[in-house]
C-alpha cells in the first residue's frame, strides 16, 4: 500500500514526548535509506546515543561545535531534497524558545520549511511510564523521591500547551502536527512512518517492538528496595528482565490514585486547547 508524505518537503522535528514509542521510531528511522531525495528519511547528521541528541542544547553531553557542524551538514542536505527529513530526540521537547531559535533559524533563512510533530499521551499513563523508566535506568528522579513527589515535580514540565507553544511561536501553528498515542497506541510506530509516506515492513516493526519498555508501576517498590541493598549492576539488570516476564495479580490502585489526584483534569483541558490550535494526524494505518 502506498502512503502520502503529509508533511511535504521540510526538516521535521520530532521532540517526542518520551515514552511514546520514540526509541522504536528512532531505531527504525535511522535505518532508512538516505539516497533518494524524493523519499522521507531521518537525518544522517547529529546522531548520538541512538537519537539526534547532538541538536539538543539541554543534553548532558551537548557540545556547541558538534551542534553547529551537524546543523550545517543537515541544512546542506535538506537544500537538495524534496521530502521530509526527520530530526528525532526526546530532549528537544524541553528546549527553551532561544534554544529552538538557535537550532532552526538557519533553515528558515535559507528557505527550508520547518515543521514539528509531537506525540500526545495522557498525562496519567505518561507519568506512570516515565517514573518507572526513571526507576529502571536509575536516572531522572531525585534521590529518595517517591512516586507522588516525582509526579508533582514533573507534571508542570510536561504541559503540552506550554511546550508546543514555544515551537509554534517560531514556526507557526500551521506547521505543528499532533499524533494521538492513546488512540493509535497499537499501531503508533506504523502511523508515524505512514504519515511520512513510508510503508514499514512487518518484520522490521517486530524487531523494534518492545525497545526501551518501562517495567510495571506495581514493581517500583521492588526495584527501590533492591537499590537500597545492592549496587550490583548485572544483578539489577537480571532483576529487570525477570520483572518483564512476571504477571502481577494485584491491582495497583493506590499508585494510580496518587497519579490521578495530581493530574486531575489537566490533560482534558490541555488536549482541548491543542485541538483548537493544531493539526491532528489521522490514521494512515
């Protein structure tokens, strides 16, 4: 089946948000061929750590010289193309307006269209997944911080209306696209690539399915207790792999209520505002 590239000829930034299949999308996207200027592809420049993190000024390993070199190379690449060129990194979602301007102004000055596509996920399930990702990799939450404290701190940093508005102020509302992760979760990776005019092969989709999945929220206490008594990295990884295979009979109502009480109606409110301003990508799968 043939699909249409709905974004046209542009540099297309994909800032996530994280925990919406971004690792799978990046893994598959970076395998796409780059030799046909009429077909969408991922930027071959600025790749670090499996994503385009070189472009993210807020990345812990950001280097100005590498950023400028990658930006220059990507610009020259885009000037000779007639399709979308994707730059994907979850770090981009939290850039400030000056950082976004620094990244994209050379493209605008040279007449290259700049667009951005954001994955939208319900705050409750995002926070649960994000917390468990932080527990799994032992990074992203403060020492001793519990679920409620993490969510209280994080909720005000993930409000889509604020994060996306920073981009819209520079590239315009008409160049912002939204992907509904909750609605198309089962086929989300396919939807992403189909919107680029790319028909992803089933075997390749199967190969990336499950990349960087979070462990269940109900297992958070187990992981945290382990970290109190051991710093054995290999044993910790073995525990994570074991947890992934386990079926938990208990219903984690208490933790879910903690998150629900923090989120309240914020997502419903924000999604309504997003719908008023931006373009939702319809199913192409």
